[in-house]
C-alpha cells in the first residue's frame, strides 16, 4: 500500500494513495458537510456526481475550490476545510439550493429526516437573500401505486438515478431537462407507472429530501380500524422487527418483535398475525415445487425449469416481468408470503371465525414499497376484493405509532395471535439476503434425503456479497445455489441462465441491497451501511432464539394442511397459494 | 485534369449562402456556357472569405479581383466585361470608406491588410469538395512527411516547440496534451475533434469545416500517428448540415485516395475517422461532456482528473482538440515549428480566428497574429464603429468572456493578456458595443445564454446563474439597491469558485467585468434609477418639451395606448401612468419635442 502525506486544517496525516479528501478528513475526525454524496460501504454503492458543491474545500495551489468527495489527495496536499472563503462559498451554494426548494417543511413527509433540512440547520442558514425575486422550478406531481414524486423538492443529488441505473439496472429514471429545470424522472417526463419501475423503492430509500416518498396508506388503515363492521387483521414482515426500533431512537439491530405486537394491538387491530407464518407456508409450497422440478430435471427432463427462481420479492417479480418475460415460467409459482397470508386469512381464517371475506380487512406491515403494488395486482383479489387490502411500510407504521402517542420504547412485550401468528426461525430469515434459500434448504434437505439435518446454520449462504454461490451436499448430491441481492446483480445471474451457462439448481433473488432489511420502506439508513448489517445480525439472532427452526415443523402449518389444504401443491393449495406471471414489456410506454 | 485560364470563386460561407450565393454560382455557370466559355473558365464555390459584411463575395483569379455584394443578375456583366474583355466591373469593387476609392483586390483592403491566414489558409481558395485542390495546395504532404520521415516523438516535439495552444478556449499547450495521451498505454486510443462550436455568433470552426475539411482530417491523422491512435471521431453539431456534408465527401475522398484507412502511404499506420452528431448543447463543447454525449449518455461534464488523455471515450485515452487547433497542425509540420513560433507573442504563438460582430462596420471572420491589439482589430480590420458612434466595450471569449474597454484597446491580444484583463480568448467570439449599449443589460444578455445552456448538474451553475440573471433583471428595472451589487459580486465569485466545469467557472465573467469596468452604470441604475445608455426601457421617461411642440398631433396618433393628450396646434402632454415607453412618439415627432431621460 502506497501512502502519501497530506495536511488538513494544519494537521498532518498519512493516507493511502487514491484516498479522497472527504475520506482523509473523516479519518482525522473532520466531518466535511456533504449533500449529494452517499456511500454504502459493504455494498459497493457510491453516489458521487460532485454536483451539490457543499463539500468544497481549499487546496493550496488550486485556483478554484475543490469538492472533497471526488478530489483525490496528492502527496503534500495542503487542505483547509473551513476558511472564510470556504464557509462563504458553502453558505452561498446552500442558499442557492434552498432558494429553489419549497419551504413547507412543516407538512413535508420528510420533515425531521430530511438531509437538506439538517444541512440548512448545520450551516446556520436563517434567511435566503433574494427569495422574493427567485423563480422556483416546479413540476407536476406524479403518484404511482407505491411512490410519489414531488420534483419541486428534487435537489439533483442524483442518488435515485444512481440506485435505479447503476445498482438496480432498472433504468426507470434519469436526469431530464437542462439547467434550472433539470430534475430526475422517467423518460419524456412520463408517469412512473408507465416506466419500467419495479417499485423496489431504493430511490425513495436514498432520497435526501421529500422529492421521493411512499404513498401513505395509514389513513386508510385507520378508517378500517374505526369501522365496526370490519375485522382488521394485520400481518408483519420479518424485516420490520429488526428495524422499527430505529424510528424510536433505539440502537440499530434491536429486535422489537414483542413491542411491535403490543403496539399493533394498541392501535386497534383485531388480530395481530405474522407474515412469518406465511413464510413457512411458502417454504412448504416452494420447497415441494422445487423438489418436483429437481426430480424431473435429474430424470433428464429438459423442460423441468431448473434453476428455480424464488418469487417472494415483488420488486424482483416486476423486474423479470419487464426484462425477462421469456423466462416467466422459470420462477416458482408460489405467491409471496404477503399474498399467501392474505389468501389464507380471507379463506381459512375467515371461515374459522365465521365472517365473510368482505368484512375482513387485511393490512400488511412491510419493509417494502413494491408490496403496495403487489397487493393491488388484480390477480390477487376475489370479485374485486383484494386478499391484502393495504400494505404500509415500516416508516408509515412508525408514524402511525407516533400519531397514537404510544410510548413505543417502554411498551411491554406480547406474542402474536394464533393460528396465523406462529412461525419458525426459517421464516424469520426471509428478511435477509440468502434467507429464503437457507430456509428452503433446511426443509428441502429433510424432505429430499429423508434425514434429519445435523446443522441449521448455512453460513455459506449468508453475507453481503452481491452475487454469491454455494454448493450444499444433499446427501451425496451437490446442490448448486445462487444468490443475488440488488437487481443489477440479479441481472447478472439471469443473463447466465438465459445464455444457458448457469449450473445452478436454485437461485434466490431479492431486489433490495441486503434483502428486505434494506427495503425501500425501512427507516432511512442515510448512507450508513453498518445499520443494514446490524439489522441482518438481529434477524439471525431471532432465528437462533426460535424453538422451531424448520418450516415443516410449524404445528399450525401442519394443522392448516390437515384441516384445509390437504398437502403441499395440492389442487386447493395451487388455487390459493400459487400464481402466474405476465409479459409486461409492452406495458412500458416510452412516450404517450 | 483540365486547365482553365480563369477561376471565379464564389463564397459558399454561411453568410453568403444565406444571401443566395448559390444562385450567383448558377448564373455565372449559365452565362459562361452561353458564351461558350465553359471549358476556359471554371466557377467554384469555396469556403468563407470572411468579409461577411459585404457578401456575397466573388473573387476572380488569377487577377485577384474582389467583388462584393454581388447579386445573381450581376453574373452577366462579370462575364461580359471581366471574363471576356478583361475589364474589372468597377461598381462591384469594394469602396474604401476613407478614400472613397475602388479597391481592386483584397490585399489592399483594410479588412485583409493585417490578417495572416493559417487556419483559414484554404478558405476562399479551394473547392472544399475536391480533394485534388487541397492536395494541390500541399494538402496531405504533412501527413506524408510524418509517416515517412518523422517518428511520433518527432511530431509531438514539433507541435510542442511550435507553441501551439488549444484554440477551444482554455489555451492548453497542444503538444503537451498529445504527449500525455501518447504516454498512456492502451489497446485503443482515440483522436477526437471538438466541432461543437456553440458560442452565439461564432462560426470559426464551421468556416474551416465548410471551407477546408481535409485540413482537419489530415491533422487528426497526424495526431493519431503521434499518440498511437487508430480511430478518430469528429463531434459536430447537427445544425451544421453543410459542414457535415462536406466532411462526409472529404472522408470518402480521403479513403478513396488511401489517405485514411489501413496502411496509409504503405506504412503500418492505419487511421480512420467517424462522425458523431451533437444536438447543439453548448456544454458539450466541454471535453468530458462531449465524450459522454458521444457515448450516448447525457451531455454532462465530470470532474477532472481523470483527464480524457487518461480515460476518455469508452474509458480509453483520448486526445480532444478543437477544429481551429487541428487546422494549424499540417502547416506547422510542413513549414516547420520555427516558422509558426515566429508568429505571435512570447507565450501565444501563431494566429487566432475571431468572429467579429456587433456594432462594427466590417462584420465577419478574421484571422490575425497573436499580439494584434484590439484597436487594430476593431478600427483597422473592423473599420470602426457603425454609424460613427463611440466605442464603448468589446466582449471577447463569447458568452463566458468579459467586457474590455477603451483602456484595453492597446493590449496585445493573447491568451494570458486577455485573462489578466478579466476576459478570455474563448473560442474567439468578439462582440463590439457602442455608447448606446447598457452594460448591465449586456451582462444580462450573456447570462441569459449561460442560464439556458447550463446542464444542471452542479448547484452553483444550475441555480446560481439563474439567480444572477434575476438580480440583473431586478436592477435593470430600477428595483436594485447598493446591497444588491455586493450580493451580485459575491454570487459571481462563488459560482466561479465552486462550479464543476468551465461553463460555470466562467459564466459570471460578463457580470464581473462590467462590474469592474462600468461600476458607475450599475450605481446609476440602483441609486438614480437611471440607465446612462438609455436602453433600459423600464427606466426611461418620455416627456414633451412644451416650447418645441407645435401641436401637430403626430405623437398622439402614433401612441398605441393613448397616453398623449393635447389640443391641435397646442402643446401635448404624456400621461406617465399610461406610458409603456415604446418610443413611438419619439419616432413620430419631427420637431425634436419628445425628450427621453
């Protein structure tokens, strides 16, 4: 490692060659303010267009100020980060940015978590000179099933564009217009709905302002709760319990399952259930489907559709429907846990408590924005009545709890209702990248070999590497598994499958970096990847603490099959728990 | 090749073509055919002569007779008198404004006397669509010399020693640029010609491409040989259809002659060129933005380093030079660097092409040695200010240059002197202003362009320039304060200091230079609510001098908003509330009774 010596604010430091001024300063404990820059270290994600010019510093010998985020240190560089010239420039540029930003912070959904608001406060901006003659760049508001775009608030940091294009390779949005009217959106300023957007929500997860936010369904949920004619059932996804606490100041990685259940009861939900139950169900269905296909494959059937692709992630489903419609028979036909839950709640459970499905409202709490869209898909409803009525994100739930003045941190813990609240450790790990396939392996191994597993932690399937592969010994048969998180990584695996170069038997894909724990509906990470890692650890901790850790041992699942479904992949199971996919390439409208 | 006793050169530059010079070409051909002279006299459409003010231009060779403001119907008299009888047509000759005498040839015209044509050496001499004419004027000899006699290092050495600096604006030493690109090892390198000329009113590069396309192809091949590149790309704006057409013809001819393609001159050097079209964004003249545009990405600049010489087109080392820079290269090789470096000033060698425009008598394209003074350009070549008005300022360097004044007139123009004076060379736009021009409005005018052309990537340029423009508008409406002037200056300095690329780093120049040189005008706008040049409409007040008014009612009848009242044969009055300051009354009054202040 070649090192160089530099001086920042009169202090000497030795850094690795190629280090940026921003990183070198950070190493010395000097936090240079940045706005557009964002980096998720362990995920190899970095946004550094050098566009906001807030991080400018003085480098001796250079005529102009240099942006710290993209300027590499030279040997002997003398850098000053807070001279009057630098501070004046920073303030003036910040005034420019604010002069073209709405001032309705009081009612902005991002208020309190807005990077721009924080920066204005940090730089002590108390007035914006010339505001009275300053024109604002305004755009029409666009609402889609999951995401609201309010580009008046866009500051051209380009984080969303980087996520959508470089990380996800979705290409739904990019910079349009020039100069003052430049902003980021779909081609020809089309609605997001007609773009190839997968609603993964990673744009929302990184937006520093209120330009990109989720569609807020909490008021719909409240309306259902106060309606005496409705029985309101709530399900909550695994990743929510590992992140919700952050919204209330708890340390990242704090598990809040018990408090979450209590809070949901206090909010007035009639039944508090767990999506994890449906995750166990997914393993039964998808695992069985996989073993059926695998047997065909091993018997030489070329149409066995191996590798099987997981189908729990709605962003991923949207992605392959848009980009790989020719492969639409390859993913598992099993519905996602959210939809399996809705289907079972409005049939099996509605029958059990003796109500009509129309009088039941199913709400899901999800780390995800694509789930909103998924719940609105027409194939997931019966006579116009959706299996899942409303899907709200972790952030929306946190707001809901705050509005109800529930003291979340000090809530007592309680347990989910039965029967749809019982789950295993295998279901919990659905929240992490690699988790679905690990859960499937635990069950598939025992079903395939007829032997009991002697270990349950398949650490070779875990981690933050974008594309991972592992071979699991299925009692002599080497089962090849591929894992991708982030749609760009998924594309790499899919292209291999399409080209016939893949030797995988099963592939797990999650649209969001890190899996559901890094979902578009989670508390904002503000570019701190240690938060994602802490959530992942919490998920594995929950798994370890569960008395039952394989899906096919969940007694309520066994009961469900016994009482209602028969056996996995039965006709009834197919009817309720499986779906089919569409070629949606043509639905993308480039220009209307 | 047939021989002709006489050549009639018709200017095919943009201005002359707009004035129907192609009809002149046709008429001349027709006349010659009718008189049976088709085999004796050849009519050619050439590139730009530069003297656009007096276009369309027709030159008769070898007599060197220079006809100006020719009309298609003049073809008959030119053929009958000059071609057949050898008598120049006096009435079509240029008239010297001072001596009032007819000037028979261009050498003796004030416009051409101080010019030295290096980049424009073939413009107005050859048919740009005929490679043989280029070759006849030593074309491709320099490429031949490079390949057969010089090593790539020799070529770079010659360019370095010649002192040639980039003509696109920043003036980076060309030889050094080539050297850096040559040292970066890669399996593929590119030579890129920046033909994205975007300054309003500038047409230097366009004229070279339209008038002498082969010189660019030759220079790019020389550059390819020097840096070890086998591919060239010309990034040209699609609004230059004629230049594109001529480049395509030139490329076809050069390939046919084996001057482009595989194993040029039988050597192992291969080089070919492709055209890439731009959509006319000014920022795409910035080399990183240009490269992104060629790659099919949004035309936005990225931070440098890395410079294109290290990582350019498709991530490969690329050498980007402007058209005019390339145009000088072949002559430097054939005539030697010593010759080139003998022209110009100590740090700026050779010549520079300027597009003269504004309130000047001789609008057009000129090429002068570095070190020529602004006075020589404006008053000798340019023929002084239009309508005998007083010179006030000259804007050099296009919309991001600065306004220079009387006190800079005797400064020898070169890269460094212009920067020192608060302006820049830019690509060579030169706009002259007279006493009627309000300098606040001028600054506003140039800023309007940069606001429009900012790509929007970085905040200071995207928003800051817009705010500058708004504040200038505020001031020209008489709403500004002295504090606004301080704010204006601070905004300018911060935009310059923090913007990502050259566009934002220079866009406040017109404001800063006018603030420096014409502070009194700004102060008059804000403190007295007065525009000294009388051009800011909101600050004007029209009134009628009672003593001079005869009551003819012409003003009242001409007023579009009925703001003027008065009895016939009695004095008239203007209602200031109603007046929209259109100036109609001033135009109508024959007695000088309408006063503007």
